[in-house]
């Protein structure tokens, strides 16, 4: 801070060999605001309690209909609640989701199951996209961590829907966080005889304030219990640290010879996200003393984590490659090269529906995030702003539209544990004003007339 710089400068001019009382006060104040370091040993305490809203413990029953219920659509409980289904349950897989039903007496005594356990914890869904898995889906494991660390229950197994031959990254993470896990295949059925546990979470990294951890960490009541995400990610980082300590000595082929300053060389798959002069910027970084690093050369997540343990500065292209900042140590810096295709709006609104997310993730992990905007940020026709009922917006042609449920363009949107709202969606680049005021970043936050949403039309 400016205050700290001033005190240090004054101390240096006085050739002081001891820290002054004033400097100690400043450092202590800064330390109180900082994230604690990763613990070297696990204790029975849960230091993240203050970051998570009180966790409701609820008991529910599933339907006994033959079609079962899709756990991803189970919104009967409060958001963030840990649910217990105190009955025998049959589970099976549908695409990336798990379906479940209350078992009949005949099913309880039946045979032909691929797995039979007394207790289990079920995940909502598992997506193949690594970014969505880490920040949308993995939060569902919070309930499992909560039950064990609070000594409420110890589920025999964690169930998730997946073809592990195609989701090795996801399996690697489950093996770290829940060694007793079972990936339910398409033709498999599982019987849980006594109790099934489940964490009611609405995982969506695109939601406004979904990762506004600065509120959680400072003890300010969060918009929703998204602090649970931070708990799971920090538990993952601790598990990786522990795995490095316990594994046998072996050469990690993806650890660069000089790892203090790295730039990621993994090429972006999405065409709209590619930087045209990628070779030019790689050459520039080489001249500046950076070392190239391709995360895809790492055979495991533990190898990737080890490769970044001494990295103080990582340069990465915007996109799923930015997930590697999870493996940096607190206090490191990640430089985010934001490509023009990452934004749906012009420079006068310096935030898009994904860039702000990475910034918040970095802040929550104690990592400095430095964005560099590569070229002119052009609108993306697929992305929309959704304006709520009772508000109006003005288009670039001067037309003003008031949102009412009777407007022919209005659509209703349902939110878990919240009232339904009427909305009108419009391509972001066509909107100039909201309620007569020029469109600004402040209008793109939760609880405002406008919602950000990636477009699918």
C-alpha cells in the first residue's frame, strides 16, 4: 500500500536496523487481511468456517417412480444445504448426470447391481470441460468434505457419472479428494442401502457474483454460499501438496529447468480466442527471460502442481488455460492475455461475463491477476444482456423497450430457491442505455436490472 511504501522509504532513509512500531502496526494490519498459508498438517479445525454461510442439514425423500429424479434438477432444499436421503436408493447414469429413486423392497433384495454400499455421497454432474468441472461441478463435493471434517458421517464412496477413459483429469482430482470413489458407467446401477448424501448447489461460474469471494473472506454476508467453492479448491491444493510429500522420488518431465517466470504454450482450441501474433509474443517473452511451459506435457495433476511450485509469474492466454493459476502459490502473479473474442462489449465497459470471473478466482486464492487486453475488444453476437421486468433499455437506433410480462419478446426464467422473473434478452453490443443511464460495469452485477448471460442462440 502507499502507506507501507512511505514507512519503508522513511525507515530506509534513517538506516534503521529495527522495524519501527509504526511499521509493525502496518504489517500486522496487512497480515490480518491476507489469506493464511496452506497448513503443513491437517487439524480437526475447519478454518474456513467464517467463509461459509451456516450449512443447513436437511432430510428429503426421493420419488419411487421408475424414471427416478435427475439429481441436477433437485432444487427442493436450500442452496448450500447438505441433504440426507434416509432410505435405500437406486442410482444410475444419464449422460453427465446421476438419476436416483427410492428403492422398493424388491429392489433392495434384488441382484445385478454393479456396486452395493451402505452409504454414499452423490455428485450432481461431471462435465468434460475442465474449466466447467473445476468451477461449476466440483463445488458439489463440499458436502462430502463437510460431513467428514465435522464428523457427521463418513460416506463409503463418492458416486459420479463419467466414462473415466475420457475424463482422466477429473478422475485424478477425485482420487485426490475422495480416494474411495466410483464412476458410474452408462449401463451400471448402484444400490445404496442406508443413506445417500448430496450437496444442493447451483454451480454456474457465469452467475453474477458467483465468485465474489472478497465478501466471503472479509466476513461480509455473501450473496449465496459460494464460499463453499473456495473450500473445495483449497482442499484440492492441500491434497496436491500432501501428494508431493508422500510420493516416491521420480523425475517430473514437465518441470521446466527455470520455473520462476513461465509462459504457457498450450494453443487455444476455440478459433475466436486465438491471438494472431502468438509467435511474436512468445519471442518477446523469450527475450525477457521467460521459460516456455506446456501443461499438456504433464502426465498428472500432481506433476502440473509440482511444475508451478516455484513460479512467481505465469503468463497465460485467456481461457481454460487460466485454470493453471490454481496450482500457483499464494502471492504469485498471473498475467491474463485477454483476446478480443473474449468480450461482448466495447472498451467503455471493461468487463465481460468471463474475464471478471478469473479476476475473482485469483483474488480468492491470494494470487495477483494482471489482465492485458490484446487488441480492440469486439462485440460477440452470441452474448446477451437480460433486462429484468420493470426496467427499460435503449438500442443503438434510439428505440426504447420496457420489459413487461406482456411484451411479445419477454421470456420467464426460473431460478433455484428464488422467484421467477420476466426478461428480455438483447445482443450486448446493441444496448446503449439502461433506464435512461449509459450502460456501465456497475449495471452488470447481481441484484441490478441487468443480468449477464452467454448466448446460445
